[in-house]
């Protein structure tokens, strides 16, 4: 089976030396990639250059990416996308890009490196279209699993957002975690009850088995 795993954070530049980013170690995606390799899958792991996890992905091809657009371009250029059996999209991509920068007088400014002597700057952030919404078009034959990481709300709130993601993104599964979900991880399929797993290892073991069972159907 050919499988794609994305992990780690993307970033969006403010200037050539500064950026906005999400915090992500990339550990879960890398752990999943290793489990899938051991399960006999041919894995391509797209790993954000800002991932802090020092673990190695063994037996998979690792492709680094920087920005959201960089990852999308890499996925679009993946040879024989139609033969990909599954996509596990665990990367923590930026929800915003820098639209413009203005100085204290309201004048839009640009520079390769903004000087701190220039005084106060105001960034205008523009919402980024979510990559997960386009994965079905890129991988029409694949099993696609997204992530829903939330810090505010209740487990019921996260479940509602996961149901919405499944419908809007036409995906086959959603992993739920974060402070709003609580300890451990949840996994949701369309029209099914959510399943709970106590830690990353248990989740990865389940996803590898889930993929194998889906392949037999």
C-alpha cells in the first residue's frame, strides 16, 4: 500500500527572517509513519521544517516542507497520486498568511528585514484556505484522515467540529485531540460512534489496523 503522512508545522513569512507559525513537534505523524512502514506500507512522510521532534522516520521517504503552498505543491507533484491508498494529514498548517504590514502612520510598508528602529508595525492576517478541503480532489481514490486539535470547549464541541470536517472535506476519518478533547485521542468515521485511545501509540496501532481492514473491503 502507498501511504502519505503529513506532520509538523508550516510557517508563513513576515519578512525574509521573521515568520508566523503553529507549534507542532511532528512526533505523532512521525510515529504513525514508522508504524505504517512496519505494517508493510510504502510511506512518503511530508515533514514541516519547524518540527522539533528528534525521532527518525525509518524506511519512509521524508520530504521537507516550509509553507502551506510548499506542501500543496509537493503533494500535487507526487507521482502517480491515483495509486495512493491513504493520506493521514496530521500537519499543523497555518490558518493565516500575512496580507500586509503597516507602520504607525498607517502606511503599508515592505522590507526584506523590518528594522526594530522603525517603531510599531501592524500585521494584517488573511485567512488561508484549508488544504484538507482540497485533498479529496488531489487523492480521489484514497482513504483520507484529518485531524481536529482544539484547545477551547468540551469533548462534545470537538466531536461536532470533527463531524463537520468529515462532511466539508469529504474525508474518511478524523483524529480528535487537544485540551478541549481531554486526555488521549479520539477517532471518528462518518456515521459511526467515536473511538477513544489512551495515547499516541494506541492511536497509531489502531490507524494501521484500520487501514489494513479498509483495504480488504
